[in-house]
């Protein structure tokens, strides 16, 4: 099984998003891909809204992952 890691393009001006996310998708028996980045949710957005938006963006960029199974998702404020 292959594991790939990639990051969404950084927001303009080097400014990071308000939240950091990690998403691992798996095509059972074929491949796994972990992607991560930052995100600025729209006001009033829910965790589910953000998950669906990220998942849709990854599927748009990598159509081969559109039927992949989600094996991990994390969304947290991007601050220490």
C-alpha cells in the first residue's frame, strides 16, 4: 500500500488559515493518501461543512480519490 502526503496551497500572502486540518483517504488494498493544510471556515460553518468542503476540493484535484474511504480526519484551531 502506498502512502502519499501533500499540502494544500498556502493562502495568499503567506497567511495561514484559522484552522489546521489533516485528512487520510484510503483505496483499500491499493493506496492511502494523507493530505493536510489550513482553512478559513465561513462564519457559521460547522465541522461537517468544513469536512465536506475539504473532501470535495481533494476529489476535484484528485478524481481517483473521489471513492476513497476516509480513515482519519482532524480539524482544530491553528494556534498553540
